[in-house]
């Protein structure tokens, strides 16, 4: 989107917000305790962000289910998140809207109105006129975090007192009446594992077996891409190759698994070429075929370590219990790094993640691999 289109979009949002403010005024404040007692028959949750955001929100949805066990809980999200949530027993219904297809909004609006939700909860901490309008359209009572425009749409506004996104969701869990507290020294954050079938796990095992992988071979995943987060948040394939060459030389039985999606396909040849220059053997590098989301979860469950920037696949690896080494810029470290003690995160100051050098990453790898010795796959 060009800068002038962005300015027009911001201006349009302010005009809409001002119009709503004049017509409706601020929403009367209530509490989740009052709204959820007794549990309303039908609840709509809204989270229309990326894969990593969705994975971090799943514990909040689980807390909502525990608070309202008899309610029909639906989730409104974007199409790419449907494979994450469609098998979860904590949800009764998944509704998706393709944001770029504005004509699809009419179908969504009709479906939301016909569903007759009593309560809507927007689980995104980011200000969104779209989320607010959809929440008010779907239900008479709505709640979210205290954020811009929140007084226009939400009866419940949970204060945003944290900056890290896991702890932000923890504040909503506590507002629901659940266990949102987290003590990193004594209790792991309880993520929701993504289920996969025996057949999906078997397809992953067949790929590893045909690639010559034995159960005794350590598997280290490298996530070369960063979704659509921009070049400033993507570590270069050449630096990944330097770490991979050291790892293969230090651990003779280790294998590297390259994790990729369609936007990252072009990075694979760059990585392999750089690995050869570093003296590493590409024969010990595994390149999986295109995977479904449950198959990706099964593959991550099989890894001994994953190295990458905090994007969707890394957050999914954390949810599956796989130790990760997260490479973070300063603000990403503060807001998105994995918090559990079994994971390691490296922070670098600077405008781009490429300010982090392989020499900074390599010393952390042995400590991360040591942490995998007692891990049980599928636990």
C-alpha cells in the first residue's frame, strides 16, 4: 500500500470513529464477572491477526471455555488461521473473513447477525475499528483491552499493563477469572498444543526415514523466513549457513531441517550455496515438501531445537514443547520472545536483526541442545 493510501485509510478511520462517537457515545462499563455469570448461551471471540498471534491467544480461548463450559463459543478469524483452530475442542464454530475481499464482509455480517451472540470479545490488543464494529454488530455486549477506540465499542475494557504478548493475554485470562498469573521460575506458561493425527505424524516420519534420519540423530530446524514482517526482521541465509556449518561439524550425527513457506522458497538455494562455502555438507540438510499445518506441527514436535526469529512457526514450536533459540531485535525481544525457561532468546540492538552475528548465536546452541535431553515427543 502506497503512503498516500495509508494516509487516506487513517483519515477514514478517524472520520468513522468520530461519527460513532457522536452517535453512540462511550459504552457503559461492566465487568467480565457480571457478563459471564451465568455463562451466556452464545459467545463470539475475535482474533484476525497472524499465525503467531493466534497461537499465543489459544490459552485465552481455553480459559474462556473453562469459564463458560456450556456456552457455544465461536471464533472469527482470517482464513490462514483456520487450520490452527479447526480441530480444537475448546471451540464450537470457526468463522473466517478474508480481509482483502470486502464483498465477503456482507456474508460475514449476515452470518454474525443470524447467530444471535449475546457477548463478543475482541482478543487483539491492537486498536482496530474493524474488530470493534464487528463486535458491536454481533452482540449487544462486547469487551476487549483498553486501547484506542475501545470506549466506542466495548462495555468491558481490560487495562493493558503489560508489553509482552503472552502476559497481555494473561491479563485477559485473569479478567475471565482464570489462572493468568505466571511465575517463570516455577510454572511453565500452558500453551495449547495443536493436534495432529497418527497418519499426519506417520507422513512426517516417512519423510525423515527416507531422508536417512535415525532416532539417534539430533534434528535442528532453521526457519529461514519471517512471513511478511519485512527484511529488517529476517536473518540472512548466509548467517544461518554459518551456524549450520558449525553445528554439523560439532555434532556429526546432527541433521538440519529447513522450514519454509512459499514466500521463502527462494532463500533455500542461497542457504545451500552459503553452506557449501562454509564447508558444510548439504547431504545432511533436509528440505521438507509442502506441509499442511498439522503436519508442520508434527514435524516441529519431532525437532530437538528450532532456531529463528519470533514468527508464527517459532511460536508454534514453543506451543508444541520444542526448545527454541529466538533471534530478536530489542523491541521484538521485549514483546515476543519465548518466556519459558527451557527456551533461549538473543537480543541485539540496531535497526535490523542482521546486526546479530553468527558468533553471538553459536555459543547458545550447545546449551539449547542439552535442554532437549529429557524431552518426551508428543507430551
